[in-house]
């Protein structure tokens, strides 16, 4: 005897089905309570992309204002507000979440783990 346990194909399929059910993604409202690193990284990435589009619109407004001399697309006060908001959104609502998304996507495979060491932390952070 080689020490291997012999289980039937039916038992193996039942164990596989139970394991897949445990690791399956929640559906419905429970989706937002997921601790799967892929889903959390997707949340961070999609939020960062949405904020990138918003700050891109601000950048386009500033470029339109600066395209011609004496342009009145934005007032001086609105231009300053758009410039400040563009920088703030770029740093805190795009760069930080996109690096977080990359880390959430890359850390588990680099560690050889199925999920993050503390999966609830990035979910609560989002």
C-alpha cells in the first residue's frame, strides 16, 4: 500500500463542488461584502478610472482656457479652483487608488496565496 487514500470519482466531485461553493463570489447585495482580492482590486481600479475621467475633464477645461489669449471660458477664480481640484483629484483620488488596486491584484500571486493576508482591510478602506 502506498499510503494514498482511494476515493471514488463521485466523492472527489462532491468535495470539489463543496470547495467551489466556499470560494464562490457572493451574489446580490452580498457582493459588496466580498473579500475577494480580485473584486476589491476591480472596485479600486474602476473608482480610480472614474476619477481619472473627471480630472481629465478639468485638465481639458484648463487647456481650453490657456489655448488663446484673453479667453473667457473660465474666470480667473474658476480657473484657480479647477487647477487646485485637478491636482487634488489626481493625487488623492486617482494615483493612490490605482496603486492600491495594483497592489491588491499583484500581492497575493507574489506571496503564493489565494487571497490577501488581511482581506477585510482593503474592503473597508474602499
